[in-house]
């Protein structure tokens, strides 16, 4: 697996957890946050929050800044840009495929069907009598 694909997979895996999504949302709200600040309003312990932050850091979604004895977490939006670029490419492929399907269906609708060219199956011909 290519390095870029591994990086995307790690980001998707990290974002695949509701708690980590909430942590990213909190971190993107402004200033760097400490674990204590991120624990406020959560039912999770500091240890649990720390484990989630380590996962986010390993995926490259956050960085840690040491300020004295305190560790402050900052989001890394550029990590998300690699994923959004990849999603954009996939979206463009789907748009092309859907446009081709639409063209095909419109062409089929404008072409007389085989049933319209042949006599109706239920109608009797003079030879049947």
C-alpha cells in the first residue's frame, strides 16, 4: 500500500470514532486546548481522552505543544486537506460516471424501442386465424 493511502487510512480510522470527532470539533473551535479543557463536559476520564488524542496525533490530525508542564493540543487542518482532495477526486469520477449514465439513458429514451417497431405480441395476425 502506498504511503499516501496508508496516511488516508489512518486519518479515516482516527475519524471513525465519535469521541475523536468531537475532540477535533472542540480543537477546531479556536485556541489550543489542554487535556483538562477537553475533558470538561465529557463523561470520559483524562486517561481516555489522552488515548484518543494519541490516536489523533499518530494520524497527523493534531500536534502537541509543550507549555511548561502542560501539553496543549492543536488541530492540523492540512492533514484533512489530503483526505478532502482524495474525496474530491473520487467525487469527480462518480460525476463523470453518472453523466455518462444520464447520457446513455437519454439516448435510450429518444431511440424508438424494439417493441414499438414490432407488432404487439397480443395482437393476432391474419396468418394466426
